[in-house]
C-alpha cells in the first residue's frame, strides 16, 4: 500500500469535470486506488463514489493505492490534484 495526503487546490473541489479527469487518470493504472475523506473511503475509479464524498476546495484528501504501479498511481493523482485541474 502507498498513501499520500493532498490538499484540493481548486475552489470548487472535485465536482463533475475535475472528478472525471481524476477518474480517467486513475483508470490508467492497474493498481486498486481509493480516495478517503473524513474516514470515508471510495473507489477512485468510480465517478459516483468520488462525487459522493462531496470534496470541496481547500479540503484534505488521502489517496491510497495497492498494486504493481501503486507509487506511480498515487504520485500522478497527487500531481493532478495539486495542479488544480487547470481551472
């Protein structure tokens, strides 16, 4: 398992468009990937799961991965979140 915490930079958080970018990136990896916020954990490859967390801007989330490419998966998703999804 590889875990990193990251602060969601963009003001509106992970609404539909950024969440879609996040899920598309997560699906590029073989590892199982989860997003955790306030003790709730969802599959990072599920749009409904990620949206159900209601992640707003300036919120701390945890990205967790397990599998062959877990470190690369987490690092690239953290980089995407830190970029603010180009918004």
